[in-house]
């Protein structure tokens, strides 16, 4: 356990990063946050977070940002940009830019927000050792895995990687994108989701307990099948539920959170995504 009153920089204060910053600030940490939008600067300042307008294109674009890197911990929370054909090259270049800054700074610990999209689409239980370079389902997953390897190879600081499943909570819900769709495939495939409140609590616990040099999957304990979960979620949100084709498949991917529960001793606030519909 380390003390409060740390200085923490969060690179990427979006849907997850901003409430994380607010929670850390509430817990007596001094928090600096970055955004790519001028309008967001006031939001950060109002929440007691020191705001920085920072872009990676892939080189650093930021005026008066030296102070941003003067922290104890960096939460690196910038996902690969969707729609780029060169995402597997561009995103690691962005991370390399961050590494250059960190190596010249006081930061000794990075928490890197990654994703379970780094895994190949193969059946069975998936743990942290099952990511294979170049074999993720999407290019963004390959880009994330390259970024992970870059960070892990550095000797000047420690990195802990947290691979979150599909994020949901509050105004964000994957059911919104499934609403009204017909005859969807793989209805028996289990979901691998995690609520935003759990994401924030997990990162906070990693910081508070100084958990360095680890890789964790972070998904809820429960994995209901898509053909059960998405219709229930759509109904709860007042949306037209999706429909699924008959599916006899059984061998689908389930992401394991066993290491997270064992090492971090974390108990989920939302252990099963179906609980919210009970």
C-alpha cells in the first residue's frame, strides 16, 4: 500500500478517464488530465483537475506541457483511432512518443489501458498469456498488443497493463448498437463485458497497492450468451430488441478474470451484466 497525496497524470480524459480523474482527485491525489478538445479544458478545471491540451499525431502537440509529465504515475488511456488503414503503425508511434516523454520525466509507473481485443478469436478460456502478435480479431487489437510490448520493454519505468472487456454503464451500452437488428449470428457466444465503475475501482486499486509489472484481464465474472443478454438489455432501455438465428455453437471464447481476482483480490461491483435487469 502506498500513501495518498500522489500526483497522477491521466492521458485521455474521455468517457472513462474523466470520472477516473474525478475519483482520484476525490481521494486526495493531485490529478492532471489531458484532452484533445479545447471545450473540455473548462470541464477538467471545474472538477479540480489540472487541464492540458495534448495531441499525439503521432508526435506530441502540446504547449506548456512539461508539467503534465511531472507526476508519480501515468494512466495511459488513449485507444487506437478507428478507421485508420495504418493503425498498426500509427498507434505504436503514438505510444513511442509517450515513452520518450516519460523517460525524461519523474514518472516511474504507467498503467496502460488496453483491451481484450488483443486476443485471437478461438474457443475456450482465454488468459493473459494467450495474446499472439498479429493474430487479434481486428487491426486495433494488433496495434494495442504492439503498444503493450513497447511499454513492457522499457527499463526506466514499470508498466501494468489492464485489458478491459466491452465497456458499459451510464449513457453507454452495447445494446444500443444491436437494437432492432435481425437474424444475428453466434447467439450462444458469451459476452465479455465490464461496468465503468469496476474499471475505475480496478485502476484505483492498482495505484493504491502499487501493483507493477503485471498484465490483467478485467471482465465481469458472468458471461451470459448474446441471445439472452442483448434482448434483455434492449428491453430495459426501451429499445427494439435484436433477434438471433438458431445457434448450436458451444465452443466460444470466454475471457478469464482469475488472475485479477487472485492477485489484486478484486471483487466486482457488477459481477454479472445480467444483474441490472433482475
